[in-house]
C-alpha cells in the first residue's frame, strides 16, 4: 500500500551519466533513423560526421533506475504502466558528454479504491561541464493496483494531490500532415541497449506471460518515432527547432510495424496522434509539440 507522505518525500540520488558518439548513434538507430540510405538528413544522427543528438534522447539520460520495484515504494510494480511522457528542451543535447539527472516526485493522485493511482515524476537533465539545464522530463505512471491509499489514511476518497488538467485531444478534423515511418523487426533489441532492458521487449516467453503474442516495442521508442515524424515534417530535421513533446500512451507497438503520425498545425504548436498502421489502432494520443 502506498504511504503518501513517505512516497511524496522520497529522495533520489543524482545520476551522473557519460555518453559517447556511439551511444547517440545507437539511440537514433533504435528509432529507425537511417532506414533510407539516400536520405542525408537522417545521416546526421547516425554517422559521426557532423553528428547531432536527437532531442528525444533526453528520455534515456540520467535515469534513476526502476526504483518502484523496491519494497519500500509501496507500489505494486508488476501492474504499473507508463501513462504519459513530456519533454521540454531548454538547450540542444551535445552529441557526446556527461550529464547529471535530478529526479523528484511531483504528485501522487489517488483515483479511488479499485481505480488506481497516478504517480507524477520530474527529471531534469544538466550538462555537468557547464551546469546548464538541457531538458526537463515529466513522466506519469499509472499504478493500476494502488488506488484507495488516501481512504485508508482518512483523507476521504481521491485524496493525495490534485490531478493536473487533462491533455487535450486532437481536433475532430482531417490532419494537416501525415507521416509514415517504419520500425525495424529488431527495433526493441536495439533500443533496449540504450535504456530499458526489461525482458518483455526481448523474450517471447516473457511477452506471452504478460499477454502479448510477441515482445513489444518500448513506449519511449514509439515516443521517439513520433518525435522523428515531427522533426521531419515541421522542423526540416533541425533538432534545435523541436522545443517540447508531450503525449499519452494508448496501446503497445510490435517491432516491425509502421507508425503513422497524424498532425494538426496550430501556429507554432503541433497536435498529433500515432497509429500502428497494420492494425489501425491508436498507440499514442493527446500529443502536443512546440516548434521554434
């Protein structure tokens, strides 16, 4: 059972991480960059000549680890799912360097007994050499089995912190732009070398036990593919132009599927959602990106 006060006050050690040009290229390859050998716009992310880091690579930097698995968290970690992810870019990531990740819990929302809880985490990424703030990440975890903790504490139903306003849905009109991007059949095996090594993304038996017919792609890999679509469609592959990327995870993707990102332009803001094209199912929803 979640102890609200204890969880809210949880302290995280700073995480220092050094990454190389090869790490930067590996991250981009895991998202499928370089799939067109004649597209030199993608080459800048997967080739050491004039190498640039993708803005979304911030999601794999300074990670505090899978701490919710620790018994003292009070969270039933087996039943959690990644609900939402947001990125705000303050300065472009260096192609290689050392960063410091600083994490904190921003809010814990009780949806009620049998309805789960929402855990809001923030991570800031700083350049160790300069101290500059490079990126801010907001991560929402849906703790499906942990609702009702505030009722036990006598605070009344749906206690804890107040939930933030919901993310806006996309317009009910035809999209302004559509971008189809393939994922590799081995995409999850590549992406797991950058961050999450959960066997759910590699072992067929583990995936089957979790209710999937095969290993699934990491949600943050699908997130990066949507970022690719926006970078290609509205930023001319200039990573400095992507200033924020926020969305909700709707359904898993199987490696090898094509991701269709549907986009609506509203000034310097892009609203979007993404579908697994072969199954015609929305896998990312309530998406918003800000463009310089």
